[in-house]
């Protein structure tokens, strides 16, 4: 319940404040969003499995975002930033799909 | 497949779960809606952050900043395209400038030629007597009280003036004397180009005044000759002599200009 309220508040804040992202961070924001999405879906799945722990969720959320950003940063330094960010998005996308599949089985038994 | 983040293999404290029970995920979800907890608040915070970032990114992506999010390689490619376009534009500019310069120089040549031709027309017009002329010179007034002066006197005077480099001659403000001018005797005076002139003769001559006056006035010259036949010559040097009589240009019947000279 509170999680849904948090979601709504975040959307409203983003729409109202329209923050300016620093130019240096612009390539990392989409990757960070995808990594955070992965963490949230993983947490939801763990919750449905009955093994959810908020500390683990916080750590996984933060580390997911940081590691994804770091990989892209490293890729940018190595000159393969575009390819690496594509790879990160693909991997995270696969994880999101598998998590969503598990969630779907829990909720709909299908 | 790695285990989902947020899952721990050994869960110690499950505040939402009653120990000993193993409810389904759906039931746990239903229960958590009714019983908020500290974990939910943390989840709400992080989900809020995620939503905030996602909305920001969507807005950024929708914004019309074509080059802001591009990487180095993509920017280099875009730059290359722009450079090629700019090189092409520069070539076009050079071509057009060359054309413009050519047109300008040809116009200039034409203007110069036209100016030269105009100047020549003016010069030749003075010599041919087709245009009025003005300039420094002398005005010689020849009186002939006894009627003893002949055509030869006048011809002598004109010849002396010509030798002195006269540029335009007019007699009695009526006849312009040029290369083809004819002189005839007449009982009442002289006929110059068929025009009857009676004394006194007024000769307007444009040229260097000193030279012209000297050409008429020397020992045994024009003035002496006239005086010998009881005439008088008065030579004045006005600042400006006007030769206003003009002739129509006559097209030569026999002589033809040799082209290319």
C-alpha cells in the first residue's frame, strides 16, 4: 500500500519539479532506471516467495544502480560505452522478464 | 539464472508472516495491504526514487535535444557529415565568387573601353569640328579698310596658326575651320566652306596663346603682310575662347578606315 503511494508520489514529483539532469549524468540515467526496475521486480518476486527483506532490497537496489552505472562509465572510458550500455540493458531486461514470469505464476498460478 | 535481488536464502525475520504458516504469495500481498510496516516504507521510498528517475528520463528523452545524449562516436559521425556539407558549401561559394569576379572584371573592361571611346569621340569631335570647343587661345581681329586683303592673307594666317598647333579655329563666329575646309575668293570678301565672310575677320583659335600669337607676329609674318596692305590685326588673349560653331560629320566617300589599327 505504502509502496504504491511512494510510486505515485515519485511520478508526481518528477512531473512537477522537472529536474535538470547534469550533462555528465545523462548517459547513466536510463541505465540506472532499468537497473532499479530490475531490483524492484526482483524484490516483488521475493516478497511473493516469502523471502523478502527490506535491508537486502535496499542494498540490491543501490548496488544494482551503481554497478550498472559503473559498467557504462567503464565502457565509455574504454570506447565501447554504446555497446556495453546495450549489453547491460539486455541482461537487465532478461532478468526483469524472468522475475515478471515468476510473479505472474504466483499471482495467477499460470 | 541468478536469484532475484532482494531475495535472501535464509530469511530470519518475516514481520508479515505468522510463524509456522506458509501462505501463498497472493495471501501475503493481501495482508500487506492492510498492515503497513517499516519494510514497506523503505520500499515506497525506493520505488518513489525509481518513479522520479523514470519520469525524468522519459521527459529528457522526449525533449528536443538531438545531440545532448549522444556518445563520442555518434558525435564524430554527425560532425563528419556536417563537415562534408560545409566543404561542399565552401566549394560552391568559391565557384560563385569566381563567376562573380569574372563578371565584374568583364564589366570593368567594358566600362573602361566605353570611357576610352567617349574620350576619343570628344577629341576627334574637336578636331573634326562636330562639337563646340572651349579653352585658352587668341582672338585675332583683322580689319581691311581699303579692301586690299586677299584670300592668300587669310590662308597664310590659318596656316601659321596650324603650324603653331592650333586645335580649333572659327572665323567670324560662323565658320569652323577644319582639315577639309575650302577657301574661295569672292568680290565682297572670301567664301569659307561656301559661306560668304566680309571683313573685319575675327579669327578664334584655341591653343597655347603665346605660341599662337607668336606664330602670327614675326618678321615678315601674317601681321606684317596685312599691315603692308594697309590692314590691321589686333590679337587678344582672352582667358577663355569659345568655338561654338559646329559642322556635321561628313562620311568619307573614298577613304576607308583600315580595321584593326
